[in-house]
C-alpha cells in the first residue's frame, strides 16, 4: 500500500517534469476517492482538464521524449 506522502511526492515530481516543458495542469493532484476506497489500491493521480494549447504542448513533449 502506498502512503499519501508518497502519492504527493509523485504528483510534485510530475508537476516539475511538466513544468520543465512549460506545461501546467492546474488540477493535477491525487484522486481522493481512490484513497477513500475500502479496497487497498494504488493511489490514482488525477491529471485533470486542460485547454487545447496545453494538450498540444503535452503531446509535443511526449513525442519528443519518445524520439
């Protein structure tokens, strides 16, 4: 089972990695219902919504990283 601190750390690492590419997902965070679940599961990270420009930037960064 993963701790809330570990999940927070993963969110912040992801936020920093996205920021390095000039990408911000304002609603990036831990999916709280996953922590409230009675069944032990890995925490989910909610990426949230983004506008079209952010989606383009995210797509470009992922393609660049895959090349």
